[in-house]
C-alpha cells in the first residue's frame, strides 16, 4: 500500500531519454479554448470543469511531445525531420492517417490557390498600372495639344 516501500516511484523509473517534469517549464492553458470546444463537440458540457480541461491538455501535450521525439529519432537517421516521419508513426491508425492525408492535401490546395490568387492579383495590378499610365499620357498629350487653360 505504501508507494515508498518499493523504492523509486514510477516517474523516476522512466528512461533517462525522457525529460523530467522539472527539466522544462510549459505554459499551461495554451490550448484551453480549443480543448473546451473539442470536448463539447465530443459530448462534454459546454463549459467543462477546468480540471478536466487541464487533464486533457496534459494528455494531448504528452502525446504530441512523445510523437515528436519518436519522429526526431526516425528523422535523425536521414539528418532531417519530415512529414513522412509522422505519417510513418501513425500508419497503423487509419482514421488518423487518413485525416492527416486529407489535411495535407487541403493545405497543398490552399497553397496553390494563394499562389494563383497572388499571380492574378499581380496581373491585375500591372494591367491597372498600364491603363493608368496610358490615361496619364493621353491626358498629357491632350493638354499639350489644346494648351493649358490657366
């Protein structure tokens, strides 16, 4: 019943590659609003208990940190971290893998749309400047032809 009877706690038995709780400070509450909305979307109360949100945040941050460390281990073999490292780690979780692929695809579509929009915007700006320049030259020519009325 006494946890101290066994010697070390389970936290101190963790591998040395994992940072201890005191080795880094994390700003708490960063994902509070997003997690509250997600928890509500999954059936929790619209305003869940702060303790529940804090627990969810701890779980999410721990999961993401663990995933990033594993991806770094995989990426260090090639010398760089890439999206494929993360996709490899979640390859057996089909819903998560499919959602990641969908988001990556949408991200690529958005990049292409922004690029096309910037290109179209640049063309419009140049056309407007050209038209404006033509109008200015025509006005100056007309003014020179008829003289100034001042």
